[in-house]
């Protein structure tokens, strides 16, 4: 299996097998657009559920293995608190309950603590209360947003210096693509956004950027000196770079996703739903998948679209097209000259043999490099009895047939005419 994958990777690298990623950019844009629309609708309709670390509030934690969810919810409502988030968490073999409420004052906190103790039969000494003020939560949210913006600005500046500003724009579009999809999945799943989530988002953005930079480096290598020739367009060279790095991107993504998947499964099975480890693993899993997709199907096609708008690359595309069409025409001319089957102005042209048809694309590449065949392969000597100007009669010139009324007589070979 590995040898087979290595063989495919070698063919992709040498260009023997090619997947047209850049040429099908409209399909990838449509798929990404659909996913982005779903994510944006989820963000607008359901929104993000921020933890108390961002919005402020109180968290009551107490151990209880025999209490049901409805009992805890009723006890919280009897304590005068509405809209609380109640969930069961697991720490090893111990089950406990966590109640997240809005910001409470001192008297409200004491009342709810006493109600939980009385209704659920839990000692007040076993109830842990964690409070976060609204100002602190607002500062945490501001710092997280500032960190994200600073990260994006630094990345754009670095790519503009290391590569060029159009590559920076393409990478920035891919990063926004990954960010919106990851947050949209969080909104659909209903998971809380905690500081661990912000760490996961920054991690996946760095991973996506790493994969994109590797592809862009190969694109820069393939497009160096491209304007000096007329064989390959920028989109074709970028697509070759994608194929050359495809197997590497897939292998890297699979290796990175295996431990993340294990963390996600273990956190759900052992720690229960809505724990911080699960939230971190989820954002990493979704972000790595989205980052791999965007580096292949979004970043490079966007870069090719931007570069093909430049006048020099538009002119290059025209030269490549003209050279390709000229190579095919020259091949057909050589085939006609060698066949010698066209005998008159109205005779049909000679058809290409299967071998000539198979070699036509290879010859076109040679013409695109500026290599022309010898003159004796492309030119023929016109007959004296040629038709209209420009008519070429390849092959031996036919002699006119002599009629019986002609004054010339046929003489046996070897005999001279008497004087």
C-alpha cells in the first residue's frame, strides 16, 4: 500500500499524472461558499455560547452521583436563578455537577448555595463556587480578539516580505475560510467558547498557514523564469506545484489528525459531553480538516486567479495558446508532406496515422519551447504546373501525357535520332 502511494506520488511530482485543481476552481468555490453560508447562518441564528471566562458569571461545582439533571435544574430555579447551564462532568470514576449562572451578587450566591445543599442533600463544604466579574470577562474577550487580529496582521506582513503580497492575500483568504468554518461548527454543535477554544483556533490557523506556505514555496519555484518562455501558463505551473505537494499534504494531515481524533473520542467517552478537552479536540479536528482543504482547493486557485489578471501573465497565456496551435498546424503540414497523397487542388488532405496522432502533443511541447523542425520537413518544392498561388503539391511532379497527335514519337531506348 505504501509503495503504491509512493508510486502515485512520484508520478504526480513528475507530471505523469495530474489532477486539475486550479482549472476547477469554480467547483471548489461553490463547495466552500455553501459551507460558509451554513456556518454564517448558524452564527447569526444560534450564536456562540461563551463561557463565564468571557461573559462573566458564577460556576457552582459539587459531587453527586445519584442526582438527576431535572433535580439539579429544579433546585437552581428554586434558588432564584434562571437561564443557568447545568451539565454533568466526570473526573475519573467521580461524577459531579456544574452549574453556570449569570453574574450574581454576594446574597444571591449564598442563597443558591444553600438551596442546592438543602434540595440535593449536598454539604455546603463540598460546593465549590467560582465567580468571574463582567469586567474581567470583557477584558479576556478583548485580549483574545486582539491576539487573533495581531496574528493575522503579522502573517500578512511576513508573507508579503517572504513571497509577495498576492500570496499574502490568498493565504489570508484561506485563513478566514478556516476561521469561519470552525466557529460555525461550534455554533452548530452548541459547544462553549472557552480560552481553550481560542488556543485551538490559533493552533489550526498556524497549521493551515504552514501547509499553505509549503505549497506556495513550490509554486514560486515552478514559476521562476516563467515569463521568459511560452510553454506553461501561471495556472498550469501552480497546478503542477499542487500535484507535487499533494501526497505530502495528505500524509501530514493524516498523521496530525490521528492523535486529535483519539483525544476527541477519549474525552467524550470518559469525561462526558461539553468538557474543555473535548472542546479543544473538536476545534483542532475541524480546523485541521478545513486547513488542509483550504491550502489545496482555495489558497492556490485564488493566487492563480490574482496572477492571471496581471498583463504579463495574460500575454503569456496568449503566447502559450498560439505556440500550441502553431505546433499542431506544423505537425499536420509535415504529415501531408510525407504522405504525398494530395495530388491536386481539390484532393482530400492526408489523414494522420495513429502514431502521428500519439506524438502530436509531444511535438506541440517542442514547438512551444521554440524548437522548430528542419526546413526540409516543413517546406516542399512547388510544381511548375501549380494551381493558384499558395498551392503546394508535395511529392514527385507528374509529366503530362503525350497524345497521338503530337509531333514527338516514341523511340526505343538507346537509339539516337537521325539527322
